[in-house]
């Protein structure tokens, strides 16, 4: 299988549009985690978040020809994801559910031990209650496995500020774990 | 050393990025302050737990492939392929116009589809009646046949099996008799080839004889395993849909044809012409006559009966294609596009494209909305979902009938309500029950019953998880599909109102929003019918009413969509116009809310609510307090007058 990871975004998009649509898989691979991170910061329901990510790429695939500046592919996909998240909350609002009404960890393995599952649920809920910035730093670091300088550049912060944010986020999670599971 | 600096050092140490100097610095600080050490340990635990959690939260490894399967569900034919398919087919000219139709304005498409839907719905009644009549004839014939069978059996072979369906008959199928080939009156009956090469009629839209797997990429191969779910393709769930003889062959573009669905039906594959037992044969397709010597044709000898090949039973129809397309997998693996109103047969395998949304109506009742990138097989008891997503709407009523959705690793039996079944990841299916009741069977595990407002994941080879209760909002495509169904059901009434283009789209939009909620199709249908009937308030008022319902749902969070529609329906009873309705509906909502706040209704709740209603209605009608009091006094007087029983 050819390694398309070296292609830059404009070239990737151009090839997708002119011939091999299956190259879109590389687009998905490249941006699935950033998009997922963004969605996960907004939608606590894990199943819904994963659906939204999938939907983002489906919409992206269907509308790829409408992308004016292929160099901004990532921003464009993020925009689609944001719109889908907004739609999701609009629908929820229609039935009167507040944001973060159901914090579910549906993607976790039901067969893992009860204790482990409880801990994960607790941690997930604790992350959901963190401020937007802390959540962003955590998700970028752990999910997207981004380095501090990259996180700093993306969030418009200094590297030191990101480190401080990370430390405080970890501290908040540690205290949440300690409070609810003192025997940990 | 500042506290912030220590925090950063701890952070770096946890991330493994601290230099030797920094580690030593941190060690010194922790030695000096034991609380720092405890804090560092807690942070390490939090870090490892978080890392583990995010590992679990990560998208599946094959996520990109899943996305590609959604956007490119199968071999996507090029324009040249499509042209070749269209050119090579004998489909009527209208079917070849699909590209032109696609370029038509949406409005005309909608109108055309609605017209088709209206035609289909009107023909459904006639077809059902005809089917019932044919079934009765079939039963009578069966009784007669059983009584005359010994006479027809010239060589006196004992008749086994069920009356009227002798086991020996299985060896008498015309296709095996060379002499009968030229004499058979049924096209394609001679060699069992679908359609028959010499068939003068248009190529029928029928399930393939041998359904070869469509072209797949290597990596998709294991993802497209045949589900092990039980699928009954052959046994008809609805006998009235059976096709007993040539006279009952459905009219239209589809003609009878031998079909070997080949899906979860090894008997069909191995012995396509001779089922193991007489009971395997669908009703009405039994071969009559005795056991003539080989080489003799029954119709040449007896002259009374013509053997016919086995036919796939009618499954239902393609009600409409809302977007994209729906294609039937042909015997050669090629995809043949279907048109609105096409008849579908059991065993057919249909595929929607990346933006496809089609609505199928079952002959036995119920609707299946096929989402984008979906592959499904039409079975006798429902459908088999191979990939993608579908929404099913069904009401089995008191008969206990179910509509089954089979999938890899299990089967869902829907008694009534709305269910969305979606294959999310490999070997895992998500089932969302918006309304009604259903049961899930997954292998040998105990049955799991579902009720409206819950969701469950079923993974092949594993016990189903416990259903999660949640407020179900169906996806957009379900709303669109349910809207199409709702509109189709009141098509006749709606056409009489001649809505403007703007109002038409307003109606569609508001319905699309409402039908995503847990709202029974029957309740909605009842309401729409009530409003659209000749003495109702009309289609324009209906749009306002539905918007009012929507607003009421937003402002009253405790109110369920069904409650809101029921209140709206109640308010419609005496409303003179939309404004009047709005006032009455508001009153109804307020009364409802008051009752909700009070909790359980008191013993004389009925009386109280009646009085409240009367007061509220007086207010709405502009009667003053005195007038209202007068009315109440009159009512009391009436109650006080002793009737014959009071004496």
C-alpha cells in the first residue's frame, strides 16, 4: 500500500478530486484525532461524539469539491465538525435537554472490571466538568498526542502556560479521583 | 524555588521530559517538603488513569476504513459503467431518464414522487384485496386438489406429506423435463434462468439467481462476512402475498422468475429445484399432478396444469427515493438502479449510495427507511442489515406480528414502534428504540426487551449490553424519512389543499423536526388527518399547529411529543380557525402543566379539569365572568334537577 502520508493537504485534495477518491482515507487518518478531540470537548456523550466525527468526514467527502482553499483542509473539517456539534445541541434544545445532560461512557468495554469501569466513568465525568482550556490541553496531549509547543501554537498560549494548564488539569483530576475513590 | 516552577517540574517529570538537572531539583524539593511527594504520587496516578482512559476512548483502529465504507459502500460505478448498465438493460425508457430527473428542480421531483406514492398507496389496497382473494382460491384449490390427487396420480404412487402437496410432486418439476421446455407458457420457466433469454417482456427487477459478492476491496473482505443471524428468506411470513399461479403474477414491470436468494438458505443453493421437504415449498408454488414417467410433461399429459418455477415472494415496494439512489444487486454483481414504485421481492439485495435515503414499504405493513451507504437483504420476515443504517416503523397491532431486522450476531423483532439499527463498527450494531416495543435475540443469550427511549449495542459473539435509557432524537435522515412516510399517508388529503411552494417546504421542515422525536406515526397521522379532512382547518393551519406544538415542546420540557400532539388534537375539535386553535391549545397546555405540577390527579380530577376547561373556554370565547358564572349556575341547576333515578 502506498504511503500517502507525505503528500501535503492541497496535493491530497487535488488527487482526491481528480481521480482516486479512496485517497480520502488518508484525509480521515490524518485528521480523525483532531476532529475527534474537538468534538469530544463539546459533546460528553461518547457514542454521539464518535458518530459526529464520522459524520464530519462523510460531509467532508461529499462536499470536498466545494473546498476553496485546500491548504485549509483541517480548518474546514473542524468547521464542519463545529457545525454538526451545533446542530446536535439545537436538536437537544428542541426537547429541552441541557448541554452535558447525559455524560455517558458508552465506548468503554463493558467487560472490563467494574472497578476500572467506575474509575473511567468518574474520570470522564471529571474531565467533562473541567474548563474549556484545561479540557483542550488534556485532549490534545492525551488523545492527539500533541507536543506542548504544538498545543501552545494551536491554543495561542506560551509553552509555559500550557504546562501550567496541564498541571492544574491533572491536579483537578487527581483530587476528583481522591475525593470519590479515597482508597485509590 | 517558586511553587509554579515546582509544578512545571512535576509535570515534566510525569511526561518524561524532565532533564537530569530538573529531576534532581524536583527530588530535592520533595525531600524538603513531604507533601510535595504525596502530591506528585497523586498526579502520577491521575496521569496513568487519564492515559488509560484516553486509550479506551480512542477511535477504533479501522475508523478511517469505516468512514470509507460509509462514503464508498461498494464499488461505485463510473458514469461509463452506469451508461453501460442502462444501455444493456431492457428497462422502460423512463428508468433511463434518471440522470435527467436528477437535474430537475426539487419541487417537481417531490411532486412526481408524491404522485407515485399516492398511486402506490392506492394500489396497495387493491393488491391486498386481490391477494386475499387469491389466497382463498389457493386454499380452496388445495382442498379440491387433495381430494382429486389420487385420481391424477396415474401410477398410483402413494401421496405423502401434507394434503395437496405430495412429496412425490417434487420430482415433477417442468424444468427438469426437456419436453416441457418448449411448451411452458411461463417465460424463463424452461431453464430456470431469470427472465429467460427469450422473454419478450422487459427485464424484471428481481433478486439475483446467485448473488455473487459485489466487488470488494481486500481489506473489506472480512468486514463483510455474512451475518450468522437467522434469516428466513423462504417461509413466507405473510401468506397473502404468496403468488400461487400465473394468474396471480403481479402486473407491472416485474414478472415471475425463479429466484434462489442464496442468503442464509443453504437449501436454495444446494438444491434449487428440489427442496428437501414439501413444506419448504412456498404456498401456491407446489407442483401438481402425479408422477408421470420421465420425459413426459405434465401439461402434455394431463393438459390441465402447468408446472411453474419457484418464485420469490413479493416483499413490498420502493415507496420513494428521498435522495441519492437505491440499486438492486444483479445476478452478475452489477447494480441496477431502482425507480420509485418498483416492486421488491424476497431475497433481493439492495444498496444505497453515499447520500442515499430510500423508503421501502412492506406488503405485510410497516416501512423501512434505508440510510446512506446501506446494504440490506429483503427477507421473508423483514430485512437483513449487512452494512449501514436503517430505521424501521411498524405496528403489529394485536396480532403479535413482528418485523424482524437481522444483523451480524443477532436479530431484532419489532412489535410496534420505531427503531433505528445502525452498524457502527465491525461486528457491532447499535439499536435505538425511539418508540414501542421490541426484543433482541443475540445467539444463545437471553432475549433482551427494549422499550421506547433506550439504546443498546449488540456485538457479535458477546452478550448484549444492558439497554441505556436516553432521550432519543432520531438522526436527520430518519426525520426526513418519517416525514415522507407521514406525508405519503395523507397524500390524498394534502393534494386537495394545494399548498404553495413556501408552505410546502415549511410543512416539510417542521415535520422533519418533529418526526425526529419520540412521536408515534399513528398519533401524528391521526392529527394530520383530522386537520386536513374537508371539515378540518386545512393545510396552512396544519403548519401553524405543528409549529405551535414544537414551541410548546420547547417551553414545556416535561411534555412529551405525544402529549403535545394529543393536546393539539383536542384543541382542534372546536377551533374555528388557527388563532382560535392557538388560544385553545395554549389553554390545554396550561391545564396540562397545572395537572403535572399537582402530581397525581385527585379523585374528582375529571370534574375539576372539566370545570377548568369550561372556564378556560369561556375565557377564550370572550365571555365575561358573569357569563361564565351564569353558565356554571345553569350547569349546577341541571345537575340538581333530580332525574328519574334520583327519585
